[in-house]
């Protein structure tokens, strides 16, 4: 042992900004797995963020500055791709995160 902790530590002040932001973009999923913790439903919920609201969420996360929080888009099956605006988010997160 070198005296170093085997655990990784977070090198940022989590009181200043989140380490990670996980956005569950949709609950829509055609499956009904018993273990589902997402309470998935067959169709998209009308209360999901709109495309514009999703863009605003990304801008707010980007406003934390560097180091940027990890930004995870998840939800649904086959993933958040079920939303037709998913490709726009990919481009937006790339541009915002640069
Ligand atoms: S969201 Fe995932 S776990 Fe939940 S029902 Fe769909 S495939 Fe299963």
C-alpha cells in the first residue's frame, strides 16, 4: 500500500456546483419490467420538458462554468432517443460543453 486512499475523491466543491446532473428526459417505454424504478409508461408524459425547456436546462447547467458538471440524459427505452428532438440535444450539449 502506498498510503493513498483506494477511493477517488471529488476535486471540486459540491456546495458550489453539482458534480453530476441527471435528466430523465422521458418516462416513455414500451416495456414493463418489474424492476423498473422509472415508473415507465407507454407514451410520453405531457409534462416532459419541451425542446426549448430542455435547451434552457442545458444552458443553466453550462452556466456553472468549469469544471462543468457531468450531464447525463437518460430515461425511456430505447433510451431518450424515443424523443424526436434527441439529436438536437446532442449537438447542443457538445456546443455548450466546449
Ligand atoms: S425504462 Fe428500462 S427498466 Fe423501465 S420498463 Fe423500460 S426498459 Fe424496463
